[in-house]
C-alpha cells in the first residue's frame, strides 16, 4: 500500500520503493540464514527504517497519523467482511457481523448499518449506477495498492474516468510533489489537472448559455 517511488512517512518512515528494498534484504541474506530471520530482517525495514526503535511492541503501537479514524469510518459507514482461509500463511479466521457490530459498540457506542453502502451507492452493479447517476469523477488507481482491486479500473463515461498506473501505490498522486518524482507520476498529475480544468471550463460555458 505504501510502496511509494520516493521516501515517505505516511505510516512509517520508509525508503523509495520499500518492497524492492525488502526483497533485496532477503536476497542478500547469508546462505545459512533461516526463513524466519530473513523475514524479520525484511520486516525491520518497515518497522525500524529510522533505526530509532530498540524493541518492537506492536501491540501498543502509537497512532501518529490518526489512522484509528479509519475504524470509526468502518463502524459508521461500511462493513467490509474479511476472512482468512485455511490456505493462507496467516491464522484462519471467519467473519461474524454480530461480533463486528458488538466491537463497534464497545469502541464507539454505535452499530454499523450493514447495508448502507449498497443503499447509498445503488447496489452491487456500481458501473451501471455511476453511468446513470454520476459525473465528473476521476478514479485514480495505483496497482501497487491492494485496495485498487475493489476500485473502478476502466472509464465509465466521458466524465467518469479511470486512471490506472502500474507503479502507483495508495494515493501516490495526492502526495506532495518532490524532485525525485518519476515521470509517470508527474504525467498522471498533469493529466488529472487537465481533466479538472476541462470540467471547470465546461461548467462556465454552460452557465453562460443558461
């Protein structure tokens, strides 16, 4: 999600393209290194790239960027059932709406509206709904972002546009520009600006004609 092309400090201080850097750490491990030690060394890039941590206490992580706000949003706007199958490397888990709702109530004294998303945005066929009722939307997707799988990845109409970038991560284009930005990111931002300028121009033309 944070595989940005330049150094960043969104969730953790990280170098440019941290996934590649983690792979380099694994590949450069000594021949006698265990799989666990290799994974630990790679994970340490994420948890301790700044070299400031002396001990990893993941159960008491700080929330410097206010990311816990996402939990509130999930409890009040969207229910996203997630499970782990028996074929995963992670411990298997199932999803219980009641358990999820009870946890939300414990944390925030609210219970999620189970079907709010489909009610608010018109059901499961989001492309059809957008085509009939939406306009002036840019769906910007970086394929390095796992959330892109749930997004709109193709144009719906002339004013509902999908920009898909192979090397983009989570909202890469919305981050501050830097001198190290690659050409594809610069071009993506320029394309977005041109699209928005066109919408604004069309709006004022319509206003004059009205």
